[in-house]
C-alpha cells in the first residue's frame, strides 16, 4: 500500500467526513529517506506489537514469505507516519527473519531508495524464489511535472533474499491506459498451476461503469519474470483501490485477499480465478488491523501479518494515522473453507501467573461469587462484579456460559470507577458483534453458547480473542485505571476459569 490516498473508516466502516489526513505529520515535516534504522538494537523475541526502538520510526505494511524453513518478514520502514520525501512515504523494505517464530533476526534494509530525486517510496510488493535467486516486485512512487505516479519495478537477490539489486528496465511496466497512474501499486507475484508467473497489481479505472466503483486488479503473466503481458482481471468493481493483494491455494480452496481503506477482505473459489464467493464472516476485517498479507509456515500453518496504526494526537477518539506496529495472527480454515483467526502464541508478550485477586460485588442478590466462579442473574437489570489493583499490563482469560439470551455482556477494562470510567468490551449475540470501546467486528458466531474469552491489555493495546475464532484489537492510550468489571445486562451468565497473568512491558520492565 504505502499510500496516503485511502480513506480511513470509523466503527462499522462508514466513510468519515472528518478523516485525519495522513499528511498530518508530512505537512509540517521535510523528512527524507530513513538512514538511521539500526537492526542490531531491536528486540528479537515477543514480536507482537513490534516497531523499531527509534522513537521516530514505525512499521508499515508487512510482506511475509516462507521459503526452505525460513519465515521472511519484509516490512515498510516508515518515518513520521508517511512524512518521508515530501509526504510521499519515503518507504524502504526492512527485513526480519525467523525459523521458529520465537527467535528473530533483524537485517539491514533489504530494498532501499537509491535516488531521492525520483524514488519517493519503495511501495508494498512481494517476493518469489525462482531460478536459484529471489525476485522482489514492487511499485515505485514517483513525482514529475504531471504529478504523482506509481510504476512497477523489480529487483533480484542472489544471497537468499537478504539484499536486492534493482534491475533494468526500471520501471519495467507502467499503468495501463485505462488505469489511474496514481493508483497502480502493490504487485503480488506467484506461479500459477498453468506454469506461468502471475502478477496481481492494484488499479483503479479512469472511467468505471459506476462512479466510485473503479477499483480492480491488473493481471499480468510471464514465462520468465521479465516480459509481461496483460490478461483478464480477476477482480473488478471495488469501491476504492484494492491494495496489498495476497493470493494462494490452501487445501481445496483458492483465496484472494485485498484491502480497501486498510480493511482486508477475502474471497474464495474452487477454481484459480473464480467464480468467487464472498464469505459472510470476514475474519480479517478490523479497524486497527490494516492490510493483512499471509504466508505459509511449517506444519501446514498460515501466518497473517498486518500493521496496527497509531491514533492521531495520541487520543482515544483520534483517527488512524499511517504506520504503527506489526501485528500477527494465525489463520486457519473452518470445515467450509472460511477463515478463522487466533492469537499467534510464539510472538505474544511474555507473561507470568499471578494470584487470582478477590472478585467482589456490591449486589449479592444479583451476583453470586463462589470459589472464583461468578454467577450473574440480571434479567431486566445489570449485574456487576469487580477486581481491583491489577497490573498495568496483563492477560486475562475466562469461560463465559450464557443461560439463555442476553442483551450484552463483557468487561470494563482499565477502569477507575464503574460508573464513569473504563474501556467497555461488549459481546452482543443478537447483533453478532464484539465491540472494544469504539471499534467492532461483525458476524461473530457462537455468542449465545459458551464463550472462551482471552484479553491482552498491554500499553495502549486492547487485544481480544473470542473462541479462538475471531480477534479484534483497539488502541486506547488515555485511561490508566487498574480495576476491572465483569458485567451482564438483561440476561444470565456464569463466568468461570478466570486466569490472570502479569505481562512484562518489553519497553519498560519496571511497569
């Protein structure tokens, strides 16, 4: 992606009329290309929520790739939230690798900007190993007398994917005549079942059939990864440029992933290029989990990588701004081929068990507490139980057993007073929603059955896993309370098997 042109969407994904432009920082900055990233000082374990330790640097789009036992994570190195090179990004490809997802090594910039006069950003792309070398395909953002354009470039690595040399001609492909040249980026390379190499490239039609629905994928094919020709598009009619495409076959299904305004949609088919099915449960769409791309991993696993953006002005209601921290999920297939997501255990912050704090209630007629089990009977009422003096950073898990239908239930996190403060985590079975304060996910099934709830509260992250099937994260920097409240509204439920662990803050171990 590496573009500030997409519109960010608030809760339920309606277009905001007060969108905070990604030029927020760029307007007051003359930042150039990053030259002070130091891979040797970065943390090498628990990489969930990773950003460079340098305060002014951030992580952007991830580009994972798995080859011969090594998981390569290329990611866009960002300075000042897209402020580099006159606000056009100034992005370069950083690289982190692992063989077990636990121990990581960070490398110098693998694919960088060599000529600031015309290379305004090395945008998101993809790699493929072929012919005993690695090929990296990417878009270069350029600026000339006619404005800003994006064009395709490629580079070759002869050292196993760690450093790349740009190839000529550069660029090797320009936007087709019908495509807006400012929206021609993010090539995804793969080898098809037909033996040909393919590129899916984000595009946007100048004259769509319906105004605003011009997003499509340019489809190029090649026999040698050098000479390309355009064939029929596999995806058209999108409301916005379909960015950061991913494509793969997994067991009996083909999957195509693409992001609109940062939200990653997927479609699936039994044949390589459709007809596509758009699943009801879009397990990769979440407001603070931007542009997922995936790679296989040993044992038949698939790892998804996104970035979680910062909030403008570091406020709870601040809109998303470009660039943030790396976010991992593990993706798996349901029996019908649809996706489910869960925490990736190897990268989570380290935590240690702590004694279970006392659970209390001020309404014993509604809330009964026995040996750590909480029974809430709140038909026509709201029942609340509380835990005080929690650490700043912790992980809490539990099993919730609803008894019949209920209006909503959940937690208040980092609360100081149950009447006025705390971030509300709400599960609603009738709407099939999970809301973490001011962001939500939809089509969450099984909320009327026993629920396994796993919550990470770490720095400004509130990361939620529901039944190891759906996840949602929010970033909320303002409230700092140490209390927690369980609640059930207009229904009955039991909360059991509550476990709390303290998380060590990797950036400040004293917290």
